């Protein structure tokens, strides 16, 4: 039976514990083995490794050990079938499966019986996924106006961050990793080239153009003002600011985007603050752009979505009242 230390493996994100395949025909020298472990670790994103680490830790904390057999996995699923979201259990099952594969053990977490058990849990206890509410562009304008009344560095940063995040269609992890070196100022606006993102793990580069706006909303102008006020000439665009008003040197944590949006929404008096998250910026860009006449192709490109189905979901959300069969029925008497 493997010890707890051995059970960490690739899914924990510890480079020293990333296994080299057990059945390799040639034993690598220490330097090559270390390089191999680093490449194996690089094949999985940091977020995925953290998620898998948490899943494995939960499994071990429940009193179970790795490797394990099919009955142990099923018992684990049944124990938490009612208390955990079925989607969470599905992720943890994937982590267990990956652990067994990476460590070279029979994959007891992917047997037909285990998968059918999970399907039964999903059917019995499944709930609709909670979705962040889209932030309409009109409400973004209210937030920006409220921030403009606050003559502080923090307000300048928050306004620039929210506008760039919204009109660039950025994920929060992408937004905080943008650096001055990624920017190209042009006559029409700003071009941002991200070296890597969630949908570009191989580093081909994600390029987005953000045009100038009007007086009410202009992400390019807001960003210029923030950079000038903060004295930022290189490195991360969006940084922490301490109570003394000193701007940090490191990038904001991605979770800070949620707090900044929440604070701005409260300042603007929006009545749905608990329904907002950083994803509200991306959803808001997609739904507002569609209502304004943007094509699905352009929305998909600006948001960096890989699948048409995702964009179609936002389009359907944007037009749920306008493009509604019931509208013709409910308004028929008005035209008679």
C-alpha cells in the first residue's frame, strides 16, 4: 500500500513528486529525470493541479488510502453523495483517476460501475449550476461614474480594471496577468497580447484590440490615467494599493477582481450585488454586445471562447425577452 507521501504524485503540483512512468525501458540520469518531471508538471495548468491536490487531500482526510480499489471509490462517492455538489464529486473522481494513471496503478476510479454510480448521483442530487449575473454595459457606466467621483488611486485603478476586463472580455486570471510589456498603443485604441491564457496553454498568444470609447466609457483612456497616476512603466498593470496609498510591485490576486467589482457595484447602488462575480464582466460584454448588434463571430473572438455553444448561450440570454415566441402571443391584441 502506498504511503501518504507517495500518494501525492502529479496531482499535487509538487515537482519533486511528479512520477516518471514506471515502465520506462531506460533509466534517466538525475538531470534528465528532473527536466522530465518539470515538463510533466507543465503539461497541467496550475489551477488544475490545485484542484486535484484539494481533491486528493479530501479523499485522504476521509480516512481512505491510495491506491484503492473500486469498492473504496464507490464508498467515498456514497458517503458524500448528499453533502457535496455532484459536480464537485465528478471533479474529485477525475483527480482520483488521474492519480492512479500517473502512478501506474489500475484505474479503479474509472470503472463502468463507478461511472454509473456517479451518473446516478447526478440524476438524484444534481442542481442547476449557479451562474454569475451578466453586468449590463449601462450598469458598468453607473459604476464608472460613481468611481469618477472618488479622486483616489484606488478608484482610478478600479475603473481601469473593470473597463478593460469588460471590453476585453477577459477572465479574471487573464486580467491580472496583463503587463505593460503586453500593450501596444495605436491610433484606434489598444492592442493587448497575452502570452498565455486558459484556452492557450501552449503559449501561442492571445491578441485583443480594445478601441477608444466616448466620455462615459473609455477603457483605453482609463488605463492611461491609472498608469500615469500610479507611475507604472513596466510590469503588471493592476496592483495592490496599501492604506498609505503606496502601489505594490506584484500583480493583484485574481480573487481581487471579485472584490473590486462588488465594491464598485455597491458604490453605484446596484441592487443585485450578491449575484455578481468577475465572470459578470465577460457575460456582460457578450450579452450587451449582442443587444447592440455585434455578430456572434465578433463576440466569440473578443471573449476568446473556443466553442460556439458557449457564445450561443450568452446570445440566448441576451434575447430571452426580445426573441421570445410568447411575445407575439401576448401582444397580438395590440395590433388588432
